[in-house]
C-alpha cells in the first residue's frame, strides 16, 4: 500500500515526539514553580522543545534545503522554512533567557531570595471578597431573622474599605 494516504511512523519520529512532549511537560512544570531560577530553566526547556519541534517539522534529515538552482523533484529537497524558524527561535530564546536571568538576579539582589512572593494586591482582593461573602451571608441571615433591624447603629460601615462603595477616601454615606 504505497498511496498518498499511507502514513508510516519510524522509530525516530516516535522518539522525537516523546522528546518534544517531555521537554514541554518538564518546561511547563518548572514554569509553574515559585523559584525564579526554575522558571528560567523551564523557559529554556520550552525553547529547546520548540526548536526540536520545528526541526522535526522540516522533514527527513540529510536532504539539502537548497540545491544550487538545479531543477529537482520537490520530494528530494528539505523544507527550508522550519530551519529558518528554528534559527529565529534560538535567537529569541537566547535573548529572552538573558533578560529573564537579569530580572532574576535583580530580584535576588533586592530581596535576598529567588522565590516569587504573593502579590499584596491579590491578597487584598481575596480578603475583600471573603469579607463581602461574609457580609452577604450575614445580611441574608438578618433579613430572615428581623427585617426591620438592618445595619443601623452597628458602626460596621465606618470600618469598610471606601472602594467597596465607590466613595472617595474620607467620605462617608
């Protein structure tokens, strides 16, 4: 069966697919860590995985991409585009790796650690959401217990964050 729909996989294709998949898997796993050096190493592995993927997409190895202007069968020449894209990917990966290394070094010099800390703004938003959920639960309980009680006189509104109500700092309702 030697038709156009005949797809044969050789050992090299399967090996390269496993290698590319492994590099992507380990790279993504490292990028999800909190250490900046692990993030940089994960980015480097993703770059190597991308380069291998592009080179595998180029077709069978050993064939020249350009044959010196001689008329040839297109099946005899390799596709030069994946090779050019792999070279471009190498340059981009190198530049971004150097930039990430400088950022990691700067962060280490400022904080004394390469671990990414929690964002203060994220913690504030999470605390606001938790407080809002608690207030909503309390309001629902108050509405079912005594509808005339409300929030009058409890002083709770003075302690709320002004951003919850759309008022400027120092303004009260």
